[in-house]
């Protein structure tokens, strides 16, 4: 009976696996001609719409270069006027905020064709990145590992005392 | 409900981190051999719970399970909440690292409120469980909203409050279901821990 209840509980949570995804802000960056296009979202199916966007130029990190909002699909675009590290901050004003550094190459400024060239996600391009399920498993492994360590230490202490 | 870095001022964040580490030490020390596995399992549940989220009013909210964590763990809930938040921040960038202390204090307060509510006698267990689960979300939400107001961050307080009231109601129902399950399977889990 108890085994059935445990099994049904596990199956219940597995049913949610289709909607399992991290809850932070994800930002994908792409270059289209001279334009930098950013797509912000909570998850692949939920864009970060109408979020406040603040852009800082590498030439002046103290003053806002551009301020706007993402559109309904979570997109925001700007045309940098210099190469270097641009700072992009997106904030939904409900506690979800993301700050990323966009490296604008010098050849982008002379680009003519609006050819879409993906610069990858906000994670490091060209590096194999883990999906959300893999990260969840790592987190669980760390938690269970820590539990085991503390349990072992406590058991050893109890043994010494007895 | 996880506050990102850049919203709360750095000195406040540092102070909150120091206080949180102190609370982790005080609440976690001398945990027994029986409590440690329970803390680990609850921490794992808190960690994965943030993966289950749903859209409300243009934003994204998720369950917390702070109420049930408080009911199961009592005073041991704070170090578990802190650990779960730490890994959520490190692995999913959900919530900031600098704001870890602030987040832990907010959500730990929710868990401890659940402990107090659960341990009030005379009230039927269904009511206690539902209210504990509700408090586990609404108290951190109120603290977060107050912090936003103090720092001048954010837009509509009313909308934010409505969003978290809905989430807290869902959480109250889930806490009640979980308590019902534990009452049948292993009642000593929910009847034991206190402050």
C-alpha cells in the first residue's frame, strides 16, 4: 500500500516533467546586420514582455545609453555605435532581473547585410552547456551529497561519544 | 519571489548574508542523525520545486514549499531554505548571490511562521496546514514587497500582492494535501519538530 503511494507520488511529479524549467531570466543574443537583437524570457514558452531594458555603452559605463522596454515577444533591439563590451540589463520590475555583457565586434559596425547571425545564448557560445534537467540532477546530487557528509559526521560523533 | 542582484543595496545585502550565516549556524547545529536525512530530502524538494512554475499576470511564479518545510523541520527549516536558495542561485541563476541572505531571511520567515501556525493547538489540522502553507508564501512576499518599496524599486504593489495571494492559496492547498499524506504514512514527521 505504502509502495503504491510512493510510486503514485513519483509518477505524479514525473507528469510535471514536461513543464520543468528554471525560473530565472534567459537572454538570447543575435546580430542582424548592425543591430543587436536580444530575446528575453522566463522559459521557452513565456517571453519577458514589457520589461524595462537599460543599455550602457563601453565608452560611458556611468550614463544610460538607451532605455526602453521589451516587446510582447520579449525582443529588444539596439544599434551600437562602437565596438566593445556593452551592458544590457532587463528587469520585469517584479524581482526578475538579468545583466549581461555583449561583446560587439568591430566588424559588426561595418556590416551591410541584415543577415541573421546567432551569437548564442547568454551562456558561453561554443561550449557544451547543460540543459535544465541536467542542472537539476547536479543540484540534487550536491544536496544529497552534503546530507550524506553531515550524516556521516554526526554518526562518527555519536560513535565517539558512546 | 527570488530577488535578483542589483535591486537591494550592497551594504544591506552583506549585512543580511552575515545574519543568515549566523542563523544557519544557530538553527543547524547539533542536528540529530534522524533530522539530517529529513533536512536533505526537504532541501531537495525545495530545490526542484522552483522548476515548477506557471504564468500569472504577465510574470512567472513558482511554488515554494516553505510551509511544509517548516511543518516537517521546525527550527531546522532555515539552513535547509538557505541551502536550497544557494543552489538555485548557483545552478539556475534564480535569485542573486549577493541577495542570498535577504532571500533566505524572507523565505525563512515564511517557514518559521508556518511552524508557529502549525503548532497552535485546538484548531483542526486541515485549517492549520492550509494557513501554514499560505503563510509560507505570503509572508516572504510581503517582506519582498516592503523591501521593494523601501528601495523604490518596481511597479504595481497591488498587482504583485494579488499574484502572490493566488500563489499562496495554491500553496495552502498543496500543504494541506501533503500533511494529509504524512498523517497516513508517517505522522511522526509532522508531529515532532518544534522550535
